[in-house]
């Protein structure tokens, strides 16, 4: 499963449609499911995505993905650069039965494998890890998942909270990757609600 975890972090193949509400949008992602988009965030698009995408291509990472970010970053609003918030949703497809079904039991050995893979990646980077919570098996909205959390700090920027949620889903694996600055914007409450809206389509 290790090679699928690594590929998963680097690729996603998603098509998106979204229905508006007053403060939140429900984002429907083909081959994944649904997730809420708060009014304080937006889907990355336009010139900013092209610039970031070019950088990702240079780094050997596909830029063809869906990313939520703090609002007005697409328009280069200078105030939007005062904080940081991201939601990355990635899916890798295998074959029928390659992964467990969404509600099947997960082994601790699978969580340990993910834990070790993420730790090794961080050890090979210049990221300062402030806190680390070992990967564990849990449920998110009654769906089995493996979660791994840590806090990091890069340069003079505020600390960033990072969470990974891995969902096995028969012929594919999904990862929901959350990152937000620990600052005056109090992103923690927003991201708790985002997590409460995640619904995976069973394959």
C-alpha cells in the first residue's frame, strides 16, 4: 500500500460541481463525495493556480487538483496573505478490491505504515515539526479512516496545524489533507465544521 500512499499525495483526478448556500457551499467531487466550503475560503483557480501549478510541476507534482484556500487569494488581495488555510482532496484509483471498502475494519499495521511514510518524508525536509500525533484508526462521520496530525513551523511564519485523513474505498483511496495557521483567524473552528461535512461516495 505504501506506493499508493506516495502517489496519492502527488496526484488527484477530480471534477467539481458546487451548490451555493448563504455561508457555505456544498462541493460535489466526482469519484470522491461531498465536502462543505465555508464563505471564508474559495476554490483555487485563475492566475494564482497557474503560478502555483507551475511551481508544482517543477517539483514533479501534478497541479490538476482541487484546493480550497483562504478567500480572495485568487485576486491577490494583500490581506489574504496575512493568514494561511488549505484543504487538499486527492484520490488514487487502483482496481476493484485493491483497497478495503469504506466501512470495513482497518488494521493498526496499515496506520503504522502511513505513520512511518509521513514521518520519513518530514525527516527528509527542512520542516520544523513542533508536535506529532501518531496515525490512528478512527471514524469521521461514521466512515472508517486513518488520521495523522502534527504541527509544524517554517521560517518566521506562525505555526501550522496539519491533518491527514486516509479513506480506503474499494478501487481507490482518498486523502483529505488539511492545513491552517494557528493565528487570530481561529481557523480551528472552521476546519472542525469542514470535517463534519465530509461524505465519501461508497464505491
